[in-house]
C-alpha cells in the first residue's frame, strides 16, 4: 500500500456507464468451494483484490492448482473434499477477516496441522466467536488470549454437528460453521438473531452440498462430494455503492452501473438511500443463482432519516459511504446498531466521525452509531485532508465526499483501496465530469 496522498476535486456530475469489479464476498466463497470440489471449475468476474488473493494463496499452499485462462477468469482444479494437504508454512490472511474466519471453519476438520495469521490490524480483530462454536463441534484450536486473536493453530479433528444460536448476525461466523458442518457427523444447525448475507448458502447449493434454510435457520449435513461448476460473479454492490452515492450527491449526475449483484441480503444500501429520497432504478434484472442487474441513479435531494440495526445489517459494509450520503442530506441522520463496526479494518464509527469532522461536517459519535447533520439541499461540504486509516472503504467514501466539496478532499494512504477495488480512482475519473 502506498503512503502517497491523492486529492479528489469537485465534479460537475457523474455521467455515462461503468462496471465495478466482481463481488468480494462471492469471490472468496467461489475459491473455497471450487478448491474442495471434484473437477475443474471456471470462475468469471473474480475480484483480484488483495483480500481475495489471500484466499487464493492459502489454497495454493494446500496443493490446489489455479490458472488464469483469461484476465476475467480463474480456473481451479478441485482436489475434492479430502484432498487438501498440510501447508508447509503459516497461512497468511493479510487484512482479510473473511479469509481467516472461513478458513478456520474449513481447516478444523482436516487431518493435518495448520496455522493462520494476519497483518497487524487483523491480529487485533476478534476470532473467539468463531473458535468457540468450532470447539463445541470438537475442533482443537489454540490461539492468543484463548483463541480470541490470531495467530491460531489448528489440529485437525473429526467433528460432530451441533445446534448453535449465534450471538450476532454474522455471515463470517455462519459460513465458518457451515464449512465445518460439511465434514461433521450428523446435522449442523445455525440460528441467527437476524438473517445475515446468504452467499455461502447459495454457493454451497450450487456446488451440491446438502443444505436447507428457512428464515434465520440454516441446516447443513455431512456431504461426501461437491461437484465443479462454472460460476459467473456479478459486480460488487459494495463497490457500486460509492458510485451510487457519488451520483446522488453531485448535481447534474445520471449514471448506469452495469451487472451489479442484487442479493436481497446485500441491497440494504439501495433501500436506505431510497428512504432518503434517492432516484435509483434497477434495469435488466436477472434471477440466477445470485440475482443481478443494472442500476441507474440520478442526482437527488436527500433527507435525513433514522436508521436502526435491522435496516443497517444488509448495508453494514456500506456504512462509510452511507455516512457521506447523510453529510449532504437535509436535516440530521441517526444511525444505530452499528457496534460491530468498531472491530472492522478500523473503528469505522470513530474514524467516520473524525474524517467527516475534518471536512467540515458536524457529527456526534454514539456508542453503537453516529449522528450526522447534513449540508442539505445541494449544499457542499468544506473539504480538507483526511487519513484513510488503512481502510479501503474509508478511502473510497471520502473520495466520494470530495466530488461535491468546496475545496476537494485529500486522502492519505489511498493505496488501501486495492483490497477490494483496484483501479477505483481511475474509474471515478472516467465518469466524473469537471
């Protein structure tokens, strides 16, 4: 990641058509399922960001062969459910919590020893919520502070299915248990307080796992074989969200974002923005194994709203750019139920309060959220210099804020955007009229 700064200047509007990289969450899961399937899977639209490449490298270290037949494709020769081999070295997850937590679930039943670690940020993020229920299934996992923090060491064991109610709605926790449940004797039943994103369930069904789901309950049974598939990954709604908000808050905008994933457990950002008065249309919708379509957005006068935890859950990754949208709305926006964001790549509640304050936006930090008093009715924010805190979503959100500022927004350490959106600033330049 570069330490150089980049400045985003005011725009006269975002116009034209754009595509965004493949979905980050789905890309992780496609690599995992294809690696333990029987046969060769071809994945198109794979996001070659830093986080996803950590998952790729972990499976290469366990004997899975992968090739790039074209720039947009990844070919994976699956080794089958029981074909992974013990890695020669520690598996490095970098900054990817998805890699670390999902791999913990998959490695717990493997007949070998493995260690997972990450960068300085990831080593501060909680792992016990995954290690705890895996231990109830019979997993042997040791780590710092009793498994609370990476690195963790896993001695592969035979597992047994359990019924487990998660303390929070977490797709990473649910996915780790589902992957372990593929190998566990009997059934593994997971109940969530609210329904989290369901990419893992959809992907498991696609590859042939024995899985049922109803409401907030998911059941997986021991599975003998997954079968290779051809998988197309739609554009990432979390990446599209930056362009959606940029077009909404910058007068004179009309932008179409092509081929975006529209999974109902991920579209909370569209619902919230429409509640704020956004002009957003979905075109050419398809309902494949993962629904997708084109998103057309026009500049709109937004109004402040109240957002609770249930509304925020399917938009949890979009919190930073949602805060930016609120900065340009008429009146105050209050977001609650976001306590999980204090242990992401950064403390996103504290950081968004800081960086918005540095650009002239009035905020009030809450224990589990934030209050933002917007500029309103086409009003600009002042602009200024901010730190990304090494968090890709903070960097991209503040780039969007610069589009309708008086003095532009300078972002320190913008290279962190490569985690999820390599080429983001070039893409923004292509559609931002100046």
